[in-house]
C-alpha cells in the first residue's frame, strides 16, 4: 500500500531523515488577514491521494500567502485525482534548490532483492538512471551499492547521496518497505540533503510486525479509504464509471476483473469493481453489509450483479449472510442478478428466495448478462 | 508427499480430498501436540524426521503466512525437491530472505498463495485444486490466478478437455517460481501439446512469460486470458499486490506482449474454451 506523502515524511522524520517542515490539512483553514506575513511563504499545497502514480505538477499549488494556501486547499479538498478522493493536503515550505537528484530502493521480484536506482537529476531520462540489483537482504549491501553507483555522479552529489543512503537503507528494511523513493533529493548549499518528495510503499502483509504503522493507519483512517475497507472488511472497491448503471459484487479478484472486461465488451456499463473473499464474508458478515451499503449509496444504478464462484465454500453459509445483509441494507432497491457456482448452490439459491430478497438467479455468465441487458435497456430508470 | 503445518480443520479436510484423489500422503509434519498418527498417516515433529522415515520428495505446506517462508526453508533443508505453499499474504521480505537459499538447495517452491500443482494422469495433486476441475489431457494450465483458473478448468472438463499438468504459481508479488520459469519445462514435457496461461491484473509474470516464449523457443501454442483490461492502471498497481511498476504492469500491455510473442489472447473463459475445443 502507498503511504501518503505527508505520513511518509512524518515516519521518516521521526527516524531523523531531513524533510521540509509541513502540516496536514483536512479542511480549509480559516483565513485571518491579520496573521498574514508576506515573508512566511512560499508554500507548496500538495493533495494527498492513495495513488501510486506521481502527482501531476498541475495538481500541486504554490502559495505565496496564507490566503493562497486557503484558496488552494479549498480548490483541492474533496476533489478526485487519479480516481482517488483528496481527503487531505500537505502544506510545506517550498525549497528552492539548484541541485537535486533521485534515489530509490524498491523490491525486485525477479532477483529477488532490492533494486537501487540513482539519477543525477530529477528529470532524468532512462539512460541517465544508474541502476543495480542487490540480492543480499542487508542494508550495508544496499549502501555499498549506492556508493558504487554514485562514483559516476558529479562530485558535489556524492556525499549527500551517501548520507541519504546510510539513513534510508535501514528504514527500507526496518519498515519492510516495497519502495522508498526520494524524488527530488534536494542538495543544499552546505551539502546537506533534504527529502523533497517521498514515495513510500509498504507491505500490507507485514503490518502485523509494525504497530507504529498500524497506529498511523488507525489514526488517519479517513485518509486511507481503500486500506480501511481492505483491513476492516476485506473488500476491494473502486468506482470505475460514475455514469455506470450496474453495480457489481464478486468473489475472486481475477473473476471480478474478467467480469468487468466482459460486461464492457457486451456494451453493459459497470459502475464499480467490488471484490471480497467468500470465506471472509461468512466469517465477517459486516463485510457484506458494508458491500451492500456501498452499492446502495451509488446513484443511478439500475441493477446489481452478484457473482460467486467457489470451490470449497458451502454456499448455503454464504447465502445466509447475503440474506441477512440485504435485510440490513434497505437502501439497496435495485433488482439483483446472481450467478452462484460451487458446493450447495441450489439450496443456497432456495435459501435466498425464501428469505425474501428479490434476486434473479442465472446459471451462466451469458444469461446473467442477457438479463442485465434487459433490465438496464433503453427506457429503464435508475432505482 | 508430506503435508506440513497441518493445524486447521479445513486443512485436515483438504488432506482427505488429496488422498481421495489418489495422491500418496506418506506423512504429516506438525510441531503441535498431535497424536502419532492421524487418519492412519504418521505424524512427524520435523521435516528432517519425516523425510528420513518416508523418503518423501514433495511437500504441501499449510503454514500460516507469518511462518510460511521458514516452513518452506525447513522443507528444502530436509531434502524436499518440490514444495507447494498455500497461505496468502506472506510478507514479501520473508520470501526475499529465504528464496535464494531455497534455490541454492535445488528445491522448487511453488507459491506462496498457490492453490497447487496437479498431474491428473498420475492422480497427483499437491494442494487444494478441486477434483472437478481436473481430468487427464494434453493442455498445460499455468496460472497466477487460482479462482479464474478453476473456472477455466471446470469448463474445460465440461468441454471434454483435460490437463497434462496444472501449476498455479500464486499471485504473491515475490514468488518461488514465476510463470517464465516454467517455459523450458513446458517445451520439453512430452505430455503437453499446448499451454493455457491464466494471468492476473497485477504483477509482471505475464510480460516475462511473453519474453520467455521467444527467448526459450516455446513452439507449443499458447492460449491466454489476462483479466483487468477495464480496470484503471493505478488500480492494478495498487490493489493487486503489484510492486512498484505502476502502469508498466497493465493488463493491456501484458496482452499485447503475449500476442506479439505468438500467443492467442482471449476475452472470456467461454471464448478460450471454445478455441481449445476447436484445436484438439
């Protein structure tokens, strides 16, 4: 999972990594002209989103005054960037520097090991990037690699890069990160360095060994919608097309992804991707309630498609959870088309019918699509 | 074969299904306070003890995520040649820490997060692949996506097709065996006439497989299914356990690479199975 830049900088700063001073805003600050100080800025106002892609420069505002900070925050908060809602912004002092470079440690799944990448400029093209894989899972081997690679950098960069590597390599292993990238790594006139921007990806599977990371996520759960849903409910959820008219709910990530592909090929308009593990749904019925709440809150849906393909899960157990969850989510008013494959599928369908929810069962994906096409066809109104 | 770290009721039931399929389970390795035999199978306290007594060459480990890497290493050090590990959510750094040593020992690790390996003609099943998906045939089914692979297997059986071998390498970002590692075997395996590849939206295995088709000279026809074309690239990178590759790992790019390598890429399970039927 991606750690938001603000949180990554806080985590690294606690460990002594130099970062520009900054604060996080979750709402537009009240502007008081009397507090204005023309010489306090400039600041950068950076939206915080759970996206792996670097933010477009256009989404980062430069604010010379407090008034401009308030205006930039107002313009960013609540918007969507790369499909992710901006729940907070980081306001930090803008560092103007002539000398920058890039240092990145990332997990190489093929070696496997650590891929060290170093570039003399933050706008380096691929041939300018010095790159080497380190197989030994050991900070000193990573630092040695950086020092080898930096031998070809301009002389004024070598000491700051070495200092950065010595600080960051132990943190890469300590946090069980999948990537720590400093871009730009700002070199100051006294040859000290500063992490201008931080991209940090951590391994969700290793969180159980990192109470400090869990604590951060719990404190800031409003900023990590996707992570919260995954950790609390085991749900992967993404709105694909706000104008879509079919909600989807599947068990199995690959099946869910293929289902979306096939729906689009047939001219159907899926609204979302929602996937959860069937066994987890049975163990945690609140997950199913959450899933139906998400779909019930979606505007413009004409139908919901639920697909279940299970090899060993008893579908009667899952059906009982689905029936209970639908009873708790009256906001779900659309017709539901369901395809269930797996052990005890027929009694599971009977159980759902007896429980009352209005569900149309289809034996194949094709017939489910045909049914959805009929429901959502020309003239059909949203529920 | 051995079954390691058997502790949950579900796992015990699955062992019975493996035996019922016909696979010879010669021992269970459990450090828990277990009886000397379970359902007639001897229980050992370590892999070393089990291998010494049974000469087992293969092992399925049902260890929980936090101890999977060490369990696989223990099996490799005991002399096991093939280990299938089933747990999902194994920490990446754990896998990185042990994988080189496991390779040095000459052990093949299938997993983590694998649903298993099966050779239907020999009634051999290491893992939890459902019996109703398995039938002897000449198609090697390799996947990073067990649920989708099972849907394909299920429909293959219904269409009268079967598998020479089934290998689900799992969808962990760092894994013991990657899809391209299988290409030399697929080329030389006489029981395999063609290959079905079931991919995932995340990871880069499919891209590397496409490269390996060319570099390793795989001449057998490859039919592939790679879901996720309709998902945004940022989704596939963030949520499907892909590493720091971002858009480089998009399903569209994988499909294009596979097609450029000569593979036939299909849009649905139905289309794939119909094509397999048409070219026996």
